[in-house]
C-alpha cells in the first residue's frame, strides 16, 4: 500500500506539472509579453528586453523574501489557471456532446436528409443501370453501371461524413459517439447503456487500457480548446496571441475528432466481439453471432424487466 501511495503521489505530481504548471506559465508569459508590447509594437524585441532589464534592476527583486513570495504567487496563479482550464475543458466537452442548441442540430439533420435522399436516388439509378442480373450487357451499359455504382459510393461517403446515423446533435462529435448506441440497437436490439458495464468486465486489460486512453485523448483535446480560449482572450491586447489561439483551437478540434472516432469504434467493436460472451454469461443461449432476438433478451434481462 505504501508503494502504491508513493507511485500515485508521483503520478499526481507529474500530471499537475504537465496539465497545469507548464501551460499556465506559458500563457501568463504570453500575456505579460502582450501587455508589454501591445498591438502597435507587437514585434519589438528591443522593447521587451529593455523592460526585462528594468525589472531585473529593481531593488525589491534582489530580496530573497520577495522572490519567494513572487514564486509562490506564480505557482498559485498557475494552479488557478490550470484548474480553470480543466473546468473549461469539461464544459467544452459537454458542449461538443450536447443535444442543444436544437437549431444547429436541425440544420445538420436537414443536410443529412438531403445527402441520404441523394444516396438512395443513386442506388436506384445504379440498380437500373445494372439491369437484369446474369444478362449480357453491352459495353456502354456496363460502363454506365460502373459509373452509377461509383456515384452511389461517393454519395454514401458524403452522407457518412455528416453522420453515420441521422444527426441529433449540433456538433459532429456528439453524433459520432451517440451513433454507437443507435447502431448497436439497430443491429442487435441491445441497450448499450445497461449492457456496457457488464461488457467492460469481460474485456481484457489491454483492451480496457486502449479504450481508456482514447477517452483520455478526447478529454485532453477539450483542455487544449480551453487553453486556446485563453490565448484568444490575450489577443485583445496582443494580436499574435489570437493567431496562436486559433491554431490551437483547430488542432484541438482535429484531435477531438480523431479521439472520438477511436473511442466510438473501440466501444462498438467491444460489443461486436463480446456480445455473445455477454449472452452466455447471463445464461442466454446464443448460437453463432449475436442476433436481434438474443440482443433483445439481454436487454430485457439487464433492464430487470418483468
């Protein structure tokens, strides 16, 4: 237990330095540079060096007690900024996964509906172009069938870029993660909300670690977005900071999409690969792959329905 506590303390210290101290000091440094230079002299390194020399010449800074107090204040401010960024990151993540505002969700839904209708039309066109199965077709007709099939694949990819299922969230990330529930329900009639804790117990340790890591990367991307907000705010006094904030925000969103896709695919894969094992563990007969009937029975058992 002692070793565990020591290891935990070391990890907490490392996480505090990585998540709070470093990014906080960097942001405060950028803010100090921005206040010193301003918009008009944003690139004046000479002015910055002059201010630093003037500051270092202050008699108060040669006092050990003053330096200790300044260091303590810096650490306290860093911790405060880190906690604020962590809290804002949680808010950002909730916003990405939220179902409101509805007008944004409805706008994405209309785009998806249009793409879905175009895809269905392309499928019908491809079916007409193929003609009767087994019948010999002239070269132009065969080329037309190939083109129609390629068009259908293109429209299917376009629809899936909007959402794998009909959107119900204002942001793509929320729909991508929520699609796991919808797809599992459609395929197996399995309520993943009640099934997931049991499936989690069936997973190997390395598989759990991979899912946890993808979830952690999503949270880290949300924190990066929070730091980006801080840099954009400093941009009010020094415009290069706003540029850096915009780049950080774009990076955070891309990382969030990658992490969200990995988390969703790993979670769905866990159901696909361990659904039968879950059924057998509950005493439900499952011959071969998981079916809708077996999934519905699992759902009934786990919901404690009578």
